[in-house]
């Protein structure tokens, strides 16, 4: 889905603080809050403008209640960003049940 990020600035790899994990939803992952998680989730950090963020919200099904865009603490981020700027990022948390779904852990491997 990198096409949705066209014209936006890739900042580098990042990892959420513990408390999040990924589940397989078939062709894509779902990030969920999981209190027992101790690893966090590995992903990409992007600088996104307001129009792109609105398109991403639509793509992720925010209005339909599929995902919620939330601010989360990061455990690691690109060295080029100062800690105060990169300590928090927005992510999309899957809102539906993940029972009977395969737990992937910290990373979606394509």
C-alpha cells in the first residue's frame, strides 16, 4: 500500500513501545493493543500532510469503525529525529475482534 504514501516523506524505521502486536487479517495485518506484549510493533515512520492523512483515514476505514487513528509512544525511531519530536507517532489500531486470527508478533513480513 505504499502508493497511498505518494508525495509524503519517509523518515525511517520505528518501533512502538510495548503494548501492541500484529494479527493476520488475511492479506494485511491488524495492529491491536495487547497489554501482555513486551516487544511492540516494527513499522515505518512517515511525515504526512493533512490531505494524505484524510486519504489514509478513508483507506483504513476509520469512519466505518474498522481502525482508529491514535497517538502512541515509540520505543525507537530514526536517529535523524530529535527525541521530543519522535517520541510519539500516530498509528492505526484495528478495532474488531482477532479471535481465531494468527498472532504475528512485532512484524508483518510480506
